[in-house]
């Protein structure tokens, strides 16, 4: 569990950056070369490579080199791990809010309750 928490921390740290989120969004549509990933970004190729290194370090992206072309792929299992954590948090908060709603319904039956006349 601790190892998964550390991995999850690295994934969220990587996704905290707008450029890296754009790269991940592009890779979700399919593999792309580094130059394809860099084309729409307003930065140098070495800067894009640094972002890709962060994404590879946390496991969200893997790359392979064939000749002079480095192609990047998304790692769906790692992305799914982050999604599962977010889903669990949303479910827990929905449950808490449902309980709060039930409590308020039981204890605040009418809007006049608690006011003096």
C-alpha cells in the first residue's frame, strides 16, 4: 500500500503541470513521436524531453526508440490507478454528503424550526 501511495504521489506531481497534462491527453489518443508531441507546444525540444522524463519516471508514459525516432505511449494501468483513487474519494464524499443531507432532513423538518415567535 505504501509503494502504491508513493507511486500515486509521483503521478499527481507529474500531472500538476499543464504541459505534462497536455502530453498525456495527446497520448491517450495514441502513440506519438517526441517531435509530434513537441509541435503544438511553445517550447524547445529539450524542454519537451524533460517533461517526458518526468512522465516516464512516474510510469505514466513509456517510450521506445526505433532508429532516430522515439515514440511515446501512455501506460493505461498507471492512469487507471490515479482514476481509481479519484473515484474512491468522490464516492466517499458523496456518501458523506448523503449522510449530511439525511441528518439535515431529520433535524430540520421545517424552515420555522428554531425561530421564536
